[in-house]
């Protein structure tokens, strides 16, 4: 256990554990669309149903159909899924050894704003998932709420069976790390593997034997 009584370490996924290449997905999705790659992605994120998609109230097939109808996309469903997932770099940011070490001393959890297409890809692609039991994988599309809503943090704490002061949360977005701190969680804004090791060390969390 860390010096400040930390029992659980909860990670965001995108840009913390997995690199994101939006340009690759933008170009793939724009095939057949009347918009440029960047215009299309901006319009998708601004879509009135984007939050519903991220919070699990729109199915993957309905999302695909909606985007095709709205933007003139010609991708079939399977091609759409492949294009959507091409934003996720298959090479993880950290070695599995990091999680193998941490899992021997802490409860590890995931807390991500994401959609069902990405969840399916993530869970079958990255070997580090073996260190995160299914019960501690908290996805916005599964719980019906997105960060920075307190509900998602509370669900992560309950899944890890810890109090706020006993958990560390790592996210690349400052507002989400701040939201965790507001609830009494040790919030870390992620910038690089080196910075993360330094912040862990300040909390008494050792990343090596």
C-alpha cells in the first residue's frame, strides 16, 4: 500500500493507455462523404446524439446508419467499424510489465468515456486488459454517464471497493483529473510515461521492483 493509503489505481484509456490517431479514422470515415475528413469529424462530435452515443443510448448499427444518412457516407457496417477503430493505435503506450507489477499491490480499474464499438475492439486487442477484471472496467456507454459526472467516479470507486481517498485516477484531460480531485480522489493529469512515474513516486507508488 502507498504511503497515503492508496489501494486502487484507476486509468483512463485513450491517450493514457492507448494512443489515439484521429486523422487515420477521419480519413477512413470520409470515404464517400460530401465533407472533408476534418469537417466530417467535427460534425460528428457536434451531433446532437453524440452524448447519447457515448452514454450507450444509441446502438452501433443505429449510429452507423445515422451518420451514413446525415453525411452521405457509403461505408458498410463492417467497414465503418474498422474505420472507427482505426483511431486506436494497436501498440499500447505502456508495457504489460507495468500493470503486472501494479496489480500485485493495488486494485486496478479503468474509467473511460467511450462507445461500444471501441470497447469491443479494446477488449480483444490489448493484452494489458488481463490485469483489469471485467468488474472494474467502467465505460460511459455501459453506465449511461460520462466524465466528469460524479456518478462515473462513484461507480469506479464502488467497483474497486475503495473510498475516494484510497484511489488514484489518471486522465489526460485536466478537467477530468480535477473532477476526481473534487471528490477526494488523487487526480493525476497524464502527460507522459516519465511524468506518470514521477507522480506515482510522489504518492509512494513504486512502478518497479
